[in-house]
C-alpha cells in the first residue's frame, strides 16, 4: 500500500488502516471500549481530514499514544479541560467545543453511542448525532457537497 496519505477529489485525506491489536492497546490506555463503528473506521481509514481543515481524530498504524492520535488527544483533554472519562475526543470545533463519542450512553441494540459537543467552559454537552456511523456519513456528505 502507498505510504503517503490518500487524497480523493482534493477534499478528503485519510490515514492508513490500523490493526485490531493497536486499537486494543488504545482502548486499554484510555480504559474505554471503542464502538464497533469507530473500530471499523480506524481499521479502514486510520483518521480522516476534510479540505485541510478539522477532521476526525483517529490512529496511526502500529503507533499508540503519539501526537495527533485519539489516545494522545483524549488524554490531553482529560488533563487540560477535565474531559469526562466516558468521552472519546474526536476533534475541536468552533468556540473550543470538543466533538466526542459518549460511551456512557452505549446502546446494546444498535451497538452505537451518541456524538456530543462538550463545552469545557460550561462543562455541558449538546447532542449532535445518535451514532458515530451516522455522524461520519453526514460529515462526508457535507464536506463533499
């Protein structure tokens, strides 16, 4: 496989697939289980960027807890802004909001958890989407339109 990032339509950039062992190491470090849809995302793309702007934080092959990955980003935010431990941090949004997966609301039936904005100043949340899978589809559709 090509070792450079893949670019599609000059809009979407992805990383490289991450193996399950590396994903499990990340789960252990963060003491949280990733959603199946997020694991599939990591196994196919590693991470995702759109048009040079913000993207969806992920991982790099055979590396855990390195600058720019979801482990390092989530740990940093846990220390810096007291991000609750049941959140997986995906990206910063406008106004210092943090886009997160809320793993405390894992739905056994759908095997998903909702996506929230976490406001570190107010220590409040605002629900954005019912699942990572649905968020990813909307993210890609908005970026490519």
